[in-house]
């Protein structure tokens, strides 16, 4: 099968526009598209699924072992005609210096043999864009640059100057997108507004497909794209199921669950029973474990505080079965949440955590966690990789025991993190894979 990576040299250059447009256009041609997102990201995969008609998967060279990456990629590609991967941040951006394990999108391209389609934002430049294209071609000898798509082109003269300079270096220019702000997707503080909240998503994806069909040479791209040689699909459980029957919070406030977790849990025979806290639904009392994912509970704090059936059911569940919360779910397990307007909302009170969005502060980066006690994430001493991405501040943890010792990807000392009390646990740590 064919496969390629859509990348850029920085965030905001247009790779999501091109990725979604290509996925939608290829699917419209009748091809079976296997979408992939490089790195830690919850929101883009949902857009991928809408564009491609097939669930996406995250691949991460820092958080996953090479065998986990290979197995997930093989499973995703099974039965597909073309794999389209979207990069994270800039193509070469990562952490650490271990070759192939930096978390960069370049690592994923190299591991899977994906050629790179580079999206270059040429705003404010023309011939100088050739320097960026040449640098991308030469910086990492593991990679093959299939060609370049120019983005935000202001005129035919602008396109011609940039394209001629790039093609003179032996680099193919496969397309040029004009400035078209009307097709951009809405954003909020953690990135794009979620796919299920974008009411006119179908129209937007059709517009992106039309844009790409008009301005990118898709036929030539498919000819240039790499022939992938993936191993046969294999079982891969980066995070084994926390129970046989999993009550999963699932709505607009609790949507940050990695597709590879859900797929692995189901493949292992687990049953996932979704419920909506926003609709005042309680976790199924027959479940073995309750999992509250991250999301945007701070935007619905008042509604959640008033959801008596949900909160009472959650408290009753926690008396006899494990409950775990990630990030937003962690905040809801706490005693209170202060919203951006300074209003405090009482939460479940299952742990002593108090959090606030009144003064936002970004917490971002890869994390490695060693569990201090057994729980839904695994046995004591298990080591997990993941990330943290939120703007909340912790007012107090309420004196609960920490869930894990966590260190960042830059050699920092491990620090206690998260909370556990009885059968309840949680942290701002989003688990990607269990390593030990």
C-alpha cells in the first residue's frame, strides 16, 4: 500500500488543512484511507475519522516502544489503500537525543518508511521558501521528501517565484493553496474545537476536499508516495484494559480517550459502557471500573455540579469499585473547581483536590510515571509514558497520597503527582502506553 506524512516546519503552517483535505478527497475517490496522527493529540484524530471514514490512531516514538508503533501502524493499515499521517508541530521537533525515540514526526516517517509531503507557509516570502525546503530535505538523511505544497499564496506571481526557486533544487512542487480563511476550523485554548462540536463539519470537509482537489496534484502525489512494507497486524496493548467491563465517561466534557486504548481494550475482550455526566447519567453499577477521561469540564462546571444523579452514582460506585480520572476527569473527582470567572463549583469530593482556571497557566510536555500503588493504570511500580496538557492550577491536593512519581522528558527529578484515596485515583497525566 501507499503511505505518506503531511508535515510542516512549524505549527500553524497548514498541515491540518492539507491532511484533512487529502483524507476527504481520497476517500471521495473510493480509496480506503488509514489516518494517523503523530504524537499526543486527542482532537485531530476525531477530524481524521470524519474525513477518512475510518478511525485514526496516534503513533508516538517517545511514548511508545518501536514494537508498539509497528504493531499499531500495521493494524491501522490493514485493509487500507493509502495511509495518510499528519505530523505534530514541526517535522523535526521532539525531545531527547535517542535516535528514533525523540517523539518527532520524523521518527514515525523513518520507522514506517513514509515519504514526506511538506506544507510551506510562504506568507511574507517567495524565493526564500526554497531555503526552507532544501533544509527539510537535507536535515535528516532517513527521510525522503516527496514534494512541497505552498500554502497561503497571495498571487500567481507569488506562486511562480516560490515554485521556480524550489523546483530548481530538484524538489517537486505538488500544489499551491491560496489564502482562504473561510475554510479554517474553529479553535479554542487546547487546539481545535472538537469534531462533534463542529456543526457544519461535513460542509467544511467537503470544502477542504474541493480545495485540495483543485490546487494539489493528488495523482502525482500517489505516484511519488512510498510503498509501505509493514509487518502483519499484531496484538498491541499499550495500555491493558483496567477491567472487563469499563464504565467510560463520554460526552463533550469527557472526550479525550486515545483510539488505540479503546481498540486495544475491545481486542482484549473488555466491554466499554459509555455514560454522559453532562446528561446526568451515572456509571453503570455492574461495571468493574469507572474511567473519567479528560476534556473540557471547566466549560460545563455549573452543569456538572448540578448533576446530582451523576455525582451520587459516582460516589456510590467508588465505595466498591475503582474510579480513575485523567486531567479533566481528575478535576471532577476533586472537591471543587473554580472556573475562569472565579466561581467555585462543588465536584464529587472523592479526593481532596481543588483546582482553578481563574488564573490560567500552561502545563505541557511528555511525562514518565512510576505508579506508587496498584490501580486501573496497572500494578505498583509499573512505568507508563504519557503527557500533560492543561491550564488549570492546583489550589490544594487535600493531603491525599500521590498516585505516582512523575518526571519530564528533559531529565528533571521525579516528583509526586496525582492523588489516590481508597479506590479512587487520578492525575493530570494522560497515559499513552505502559512500558513496564
